[in-house]
């Protein structure tokens, strides 16, 4: 009787198990995306390597089938900042000289929007590494970034015992369309029942469109290294999932400006509930902050340590396509608690294409023993 109950239970849960296997694959290829984006975000003039919200649901779950996969993301962000971030940008791009005896204040606003297409092919290996599944990916991006700054700059300049006050109005904008940097990533994932774990290492190869005198850029202008770990809880019986991935970024010196961003810390979180064989809904969030100040900034700016947090909804849909498994996910973040950084909102529309889930095993028919008299 126990065996019969087990078989009946597995048949009832089969659609959910197939759904979760498909989502695991989609989650891995989406989690393989890592990149940088200059949309007035953080650190040097408001720009960071890590895009908060990069990791999402099922981030630490191994891919069910080894092989090639592909993720593509349309990313939009709209942000704004006040005089503190605007003043940083004016120094960074050389609009304001940085003598030691300069005092300045800027009553201004900085606005930026970016529309980026991110593409990340990845490969999951069949041979285990340290008891887990290893994967490699490479991300590239192309898109447009537009920024504008307007306001009034005032202050005083002291030299040779004289102090000269000054005031001027600034209003300028910049827009660039081009390719961004390359971001390779290596990761290992482990599964222990409902618990999943991962470690990753990624970085920035600064080959994108960048000009240190321009307000808007697509490339970062310097190399960076980022590493961390993550956890996913996935209950196949209830269809509930929770993921969290944290990491640190070490930035190298920007050779064009001799500026070095401080060490950054970031945590991406997501929770989801599967409603059917194809649909899931949930929530997402992130926390981002510097654990050390930048170096190379103008002395009057003081120590620069940016931070921001964001929360929002997500929805996902799974469907077969040409013998592969397709996955669409939409999520949005609304930012708050920002410092030395522009804030606003951003959206992610992700399409992931992965190998199909393995077919479910067909239970063997039980044999009834015959009794001969």
C-alpha cells in the first residue's frame, strides 16, 4: 500500500515537477548575466560595475540539463539626483577645476535614462566540479544612455591671499549609443534537496564606449572584479521559492581620471509563488552600498560612499519554443534610501532559452505473480 501511495503522489505532482525543472534552467541562464552600465548609478560620478537587481529567482539552482543556454534582457532605468551627485559629475568630466582652495556649491539637478539590450550566452558542464555544476558565461550589451545637468554653480577661489567669488549657470546634456564592456562569469552550484547554494566570480573588461569628458557613457572606463555567493530555497510541494545573492566589487583605478571607486557590497533578493504550470508571481528587492570611500575625488567633495535600496514586483511565464524551453520574466524596482547616488526606477524584461527539461520517468507496470496449483 505504501508503494501505491508513492506512485499516485508522484503522478499528481508531475506537472509541478516539470514546471520547476524548467524554471531551474531558466533561472540559471538568467543568473548568468553580469554586467556594468553607466546610467548615473553609483561610485565615480554615480556609476558602478554591478547593476543592483541582476540576480533573481532560482539564482542558485543548478541547470537540469548541461549544455548551451542564452539569456537576453531589455533593461530600462530612469534616475535623477540633486546637487551633490551633479557636483561630482562636473568634477569628473572636467567642467570644474579642482584646486585646493576652491569652495563650491551647486544648486542643480542631474537626470539620466538608459535603454540597454543585454545578451549572455552560457554553458553548463556535465562533469561535476567540487561536487557541483560549473558554468561559464559572457555578457555584452548595446544601447543608449542620455544624461542632462542644469543648475547654478557658486563659490569662491582663493589664491595668493585673495578670495574671488564666482557664480555661473550650467546646462548641458549628453547622449551616446554604442557597445558596453564585456563581463565574463564563472559559477558553481550545488543542490541539497530544497536547499541550493552557489558561488560566482565575475569582472569587467573595459572595452566599451567611454570618454572621461562626456556626461553619458556606455562603458565603465576601468576594470573591476566581483565575487560572492548565494542561496535558493525551493519547495517543489508548495511551489514556493526564495533566493538571495550577495557579493563584493573591487574596482581598479580609472586610468583616464586616476579615480578609484571604493569597495562595493550588494545583495539581490527575490521570492516567488508558482500559480500554475506556466505562471509565477512574486517580489524582488536589493540593497547596495559602499563599504569604503572612493579615492581620487576633489577634496571639497569629502568622502564619497554611495548606497541605495529598491523593491518591486515580478511575474514570469514559461512556454515551449522550437524544441527548447522559453521563459519570460518581468520585474521592476523602485528605489529609496539613496546617498551620493542617483535614484529612480528600473525595469527588466528577460527572455531565456534553455535545453528542454528531461522527460519524466514512466513508472514501470507492476507485475502480479501467478499461482499455479
